[in-house]
C-alpha cells in the first residue's frame, strides 16, 4: 500500500485526511509522527521535512511543500533526484488575490493618509485618481503574480510585471531579466513583491532598487522577509522615495519586539497571513497532482532545483 505522509499542522491534516479517505481510499494517509512503515512512504507533504529524510524514507518518490514556498527546505539534505513540488491550489491563489486587492485599493485610495488625518481630527480631501492613472508593478509572475495581475487589470489599474524569464499576461506590460528591471521600476507607483526567496532575490529590495521608483511610490511586500534590506526601506521612507509600505513578511518572523517596523507611521504590518494553504482545496489539488505523477505527466508546481523555485 502507498503511504502519503503529512507533516504540517495536524488539525489541518485531519481535513486533508477526510478528502483522501473519500477520494483515494487506496492511499494510506498518515499524519506525522504516525508514519507507519517508513518503507511504504512514497509521498511526503511537509512544511519542514525531517532531517534524515533520505535514510528514513528509502522509497520516497516526491516531496511536496505544504505551502507556496520551498525556501524553508534545506536542499543539501534532500536526495539530488527527488522531485520537489510547491503548493499550487485555488485557496492560496484566492487568498493572495484578496489580500492584494485590499492592499492596492487601500494605497490607491490614500486610506493610510486618511487614517492618520482622522487621528489628528483633520478633514482634508485629497485628489481622487482613477485606477487607470495608477501604475502597479508586480515582481514575480508565477501562479500568484498572474492571478493578482488578472484581478488588478480587471479593476482598471495600469499594470506591469517583471520576472527573471519572459512571460506573457493579458493586459500587462511584461518585463524580463535585469536589463528590463529599470524600465519596469520607473513606471511603478505601487510595487508588489511576490518573488520566491532564492540566492538571487535575497536583498533584492534595496536602496538601489528603491532609487529607481518614482518619488512617493508604495511597496507591498508579500514575498519573503530576507528579500528586503530593512535599513534601506527605513531610509526610503524617511526620504519620501517610498511613501507607504505594506508588509506581510519580515526577517525573522515573528518580528522582534521593539523593532522600528512595529510603530512606523508609514508601515502597515500583518503577521504572514496574506495567503494560506486551504486544506480542502489543497488536498484535492494534491490528489490531482498524484494522478499526474502516476500517469507520468508533469506535476503542477514542480520546482527546478537549479533555480530554487
Ligand atoms: C506562505 O508563505 C506559503 O509559502 O504558503
């Protein structure tokens, strides 16, 4: 019998188990630490896999991340040929679209400024701009970036995207590679970071990048904490290069107590909740992926170990 081992939040695991029982009773679905016979484990879905994965599960065929990212994996501990798959499922995508719609509209309609004005008892209308006059730029054109852009295009924003390799997205000016980054940044009023964390995106959001944005731009950071050079953001907020920042990720998490971000008047902070794997839709997507794997078809979310995403 095939064992599918789940090693993440156990309460959510129970919901996965229900879906597996209903749709795939032939699979022995187990929740860590109840691994059963380790030799039967063909599939592992984990946020953090056990260190001794290679020796403990000699017949493991695929490692799935229980979240959208795989940067929490220590690839040096994983067998070199083991396929690694990140989570792509409608619940994560929809959550990110909701968060981003909220953040971008909040920035677009100057809500942070109105909250500050209210606190001062100040009744002061600001010019109302149309969405078409607001240029949004999304860094990262994976499944999340594309879904966010489709929503923002639908709301009428002037949208562009940037990614390492060339992509096409309806209604979006797509930029690719380092050479096209300056043009992308120069036209971006609201910058959204949805990049995966890799060696080339660590420290990506730095002073050099901020300097290429228009004066008074806004940042929405939902990638990973280590992509941001914190001191450079504080300087950019101080100089007015960046007017507002919305951040869902920090380094470390939780953000340390007393950190400047907690109380900064131009930073809105959320505790890494922009989007989360939804157990029911994730288990359904997982079973679809297992069927693809067993049929020898490419799995959705299969990562390129050389690129790290
Ligand atoms: C959250 O950040 C995830 O990777 O799912």
